[in-house]
């Protein structure tokens, strides 16, 4: 496959981001019409904050934009873990898409997520090796690193899935997280991962615009979008924590896990709070309800999604 390897890295970063955005913006109406024609609408439940028939093809739009730009502009051969990350993202996308179609059980969804993570961890030899002083630990044994990696992936994937309940909230958080990680990767000269972040921003942006400001042609992300972006954000978290943060321009010792946690804090803390609240009430931690932070704000803002999203972002 031809890739634009002859372009300067900065130009490749900008071009990859713009190309991902262009793909999403170009095909948004076609996917919307296909979804309407085939009655592929988002399901409503006790925790839904919408009514009516809204197509759940935002994840398809995001994944299409991501895969096209990633294969064209990213130098996969330079980063061995990329091919396994790509495979894992495909698996999580199809799991999410299948769930959007048929509403599969949480156990089956969890099993698919574990398979995707296992391929990356064992196939790509990709897991935590250094905690940078967190809890007094530095280099850690592979067994502990692998266990922490599985916990991180499964936790973040489902946290991003659970926070997807208000127009523009999940996609806005995803873009902000990608920008934070991408800026650091670019600063450290890790251009391939910076390009990955740029591609994700470009792929998510058209959906964000359509999801927040669309009227007659609004669409939702669905599990096909939240799961795959959650997987790729987890991939970026591991890479961030495996990147040396100390340097001549930054002589202080820095805890990479602490910084990555702060970047992902909103969905993670909301999920932990919610599951603890359910457990204290004697309910299953996975019991669907309307106790998320965005549900509380929806009540305060009289169901104004834009105010809720703007406040949380």
C-alpha cells in the first residue's frame, strides 16, 4: 500500500487530520440515508436521554474516516504495535456494531473486548513496564504489567461507552483527550502516535458537529464508535506511560500514570462513582440508570444537551 512517506512529518500530520475530517464530512449524509432506509435507529432504554428515531451510524462514520486516513498516512511498519492496535480496533468496532444491531449480552461484549486486548498484549508485546514512581514502583514484572494493561483497557473502553449519553459529550471528551496525548507525542518527537491522535480528532470532528448541531439529520455514535475510540484511547494511554517524560526541558520527575489518569479523569471517575453508588444500594454495578453526572446536569439545565456538554467539557 502506498503511503505518503516522502512528506515532512508536520505536513503528514496536518494532511492526515484533514483527510480524516474530509472522509467523515463527505460520507455523513450517505450513511445517514442508508441507516434511515434500513431503519437502523438507536434503541431507547431507561437511561436514554433522547426520544424518536435517530440513526446510530456515527461509529461507522468515525471508523471509516479513521481507517482510511490511518492506512494512507501512518507508517505502520515503523511501529510494530500498530498492526495489532488496528486489528483490535476492528474487533471492537464489529462488536459494537453487532451490539447496536442486536443488543448482545454484556458477557459476550466483555469477551470480545478481552480478545481484542489479548491480541495487542500478547501479539504486539504491548503492556505496562514502568509505573514511573507511582506507589513507589518503577520497573514492574511483566505479569503485573499485563494485568494492569487489561484492567486499563477494559475499564477505559466501558467508561467511554457509559459516558456516551448526551449530544457531543463523549465525542468532545475523546477529541480533547486525543489533543492532550497528541501534543505530548509531538513534543517528544513521537510523530507516528501524534499522527494517530490527529487522525482520531479529524475522524471524530464531523460526527461531533452533526451530533450537536444536526437537526433533521442528527445521528448517534452507538457502541461501534464508543468501544473502538475507547480501545484506541487506552492504546494511547499505555504508550504515554511507556514514553520517557523526563528530559532536559523538564528536569522534574513526573508520574506518567498520574498525568494520563488526569487526562481521562472525567469518564473514569464518573464510572467509578456510579458503580460504587449502585453497589451501596445493593444493585449490580452494571444496572442501567440515570445517575450519571450528565443525567444530573440534564435535570438542572432542563434537558439542554448543549449546556450540559459545554459545562462538562
